[in-house]
């Protein structure tokens, strides 16, 4: 056996594989192997190193296949992944229940605050399903920051459905909003971030997200966390501008109408305003 001293290392298993291929007359495409330890006393004790090794091996194999077979489509069936299975249950038991109720006018959305005002189905543009930041499975586990977020941006609590089919969501600027806390159950998976990715990939292929509506547009969408925060900030700016314009019109109308009986003209920061004292 000739040994190339410039080689980084030799692998016994790979050598046996090549010998077997040679003996059976089978053409070998090569061996790709990830090194996950140094063969010392700590062998196999760090799961992070093992997972990293598997990831690099998979990436190397994908790049090699893409190089040797550039026209070969690489499509992975992720339907049996825990994240994809979880998405199926979430869609059927939550998303479909909510949008069926609205699209078929079975039950309107209703605020959960004491006034219980109804939101007409025609005023609801769709459902935003918010994805966790960095695909972290435990991102929605602590509801406090979600509560703070909804309070700061005026996102209201609503419920859709009737009897046993009631579902609780949030509402803002014509959109129903949900933070799918069911993904918390994926946190114990070693590849939890990947499972969250599988969850939203599977969800995106479901009917209400893939298509729907009179114009063929999706009636629900997965929204990345960063995009969702940008949307909230934009809506806050719109609301602020509308409030300022409304206040300006109100002041102009008041000034144009002149003083009311029993009113006294006063000065504030150089601008004339009318202050009502009442009689």
C-alpha cells in the first residue's frame, strides 16, 4: 500500500469500503466523513461537536453532488419531521378553524375587552402568523414580552368562533395576529431551530397560506419576526400622523368658529387659542 505523507489522515472504514467496491467491481463515488472527536478519552462526550460534524458532512455532500450533478434537483422530504407534524395539527385545529369561521361568515371576530365590539369579516385583511426570532423554539414560551409588545403598539385581543370552537388571537390594522406558542414543544429536539423551520415550511404549503381569496391571494402568511416588528412600527407612525392631522383640524375648526359666549382669549407659546371657562 502506498501512503501519501501529505495526507491529513487515513480512515480504516473508508479503506475497507474501497476494497469491497474493488472486489465486487462496483464503481465508488467517494467517501465523505465528518470527524466528531480526536479519539481520546473524551470521545463522544460533547453532543455539540457531534451535531456540528453531522452538519458539515451534510453540507459537504450537498456541495459535492451539486458539483458532479449540476442538473440534479435536490429536494428533501421533511414531511415526517416533528416540526412538520406539529404544523399539521396547528393548521387543522387553529388556522383552519379561524379562517373557516370568517370566510363562511359563521362567526365574526370580537374584541375580548368589556365592550365586546364586533369586527366585520370584510374589515379583516388576513391572518399574520408570526415566526420567532432566529427560529428559537422557546421564543414564545415567556408571554411577558408578547404582552408588553401588544400593549406598546396597541395590539388588541380578539376571539373568533363560537362554543367549543373559540380561538383567541390578536388584532391590529385589519389583520388577525397569532404567535404560535405550540412550537415551544420543539425545544427538546436537538435540532430545534431546524424543526421550527420545518414547522413554517410545512405551514406555508397549506391551502389558506398557499392560496385563497377572490383574487387568489393567500389569506394567511408566515411573517418573520423582524418584518413583523417593522410592520408594527410603520402602523404606529401612520396612527401618529393621523392623530396629529386630526388634532390640527380640530384646532383650526375651533379657531375659525371664534370665541364662544363666556370664553376668554389667552396666549400660549405665542399662539392664540380659546380656552373655555364656562358660566
